[in-house]
C-alpha cells in the first residue's frame, strides 16, 4: 500500500504523527507538504493528493488541516475520490467498511495526535465490505460519469 500525506499549516503536527505511524506500520508513504511556519491554502495540498489517489499512483491519502473540512471539501471535487472527514474511531471503521473511502481527512484543531493515530490505524486496517455498499458507491460513480 502507498499512502500520500499532506497538510496545510493547521495540520503540521498530526502530519508528523502520521509519518511516524506509517513507519511503525511498515507502510510506504510520501509527504507532499506543506512547509512549516507560513500560511498555506488547503486546496493547493488537497487537490494534488486527491489526483494522485484518483489516478492510482497512490492507494490512499491522508489530509490534515485545522478542521479537516477544507481538505475534505477540496478532495471530494476530484472524480473517484471518496474523502471521509473523521474524528472518531467508529466512523473510521465504518467509512472503510461502507464507503470504501480512499482519503481520510482530520482536523488538528479538533482532535489530538493520539486519537488521530488510532483513527488512521483503524482506517488503514479496515477492509471494504462490498455487497450492498458497492451498489451505493456505484450510484455515486454513475453520477460522476454523467
Ligand atoms: C486555516 O486557518 C484553516 O482555515 C484550515 O486549516 C482549515 O481548517 C480549513 O478548512
């Protein structure tokens, strides 16, 4: 599995935590920024990561900003992306099982690094259930192809 990771200035600390987690889990990843200390626009980081996941260059993405909202709104504009904004472990599991989400967004001003780690670990380890959920995702894909 290859994971693309990025944050704006509001998510730098959890981004670092995610990199440690990838190393601990033995998962290949690439860090697409941002650099510390300056104010950055979240779409400049969300859209390239979303495109890399949509193209298949990366299997999954993790995006962090202050709230996670800007990152998730931006990433979900890219065709084929199902970005889930998650701040609890239950939703992390459910969005993989039911939505086959391919990008996880979190907000560093909402949760701490310990919970972010548990959320990301659960999200990365949980498989899509398919079945009726695949039909529902198929309806999203049909709409995207209109
Ligand atoms: C940056 O101040 C903040 O707006 C951003 O990190 C994010 O929360 C936007 O949704």
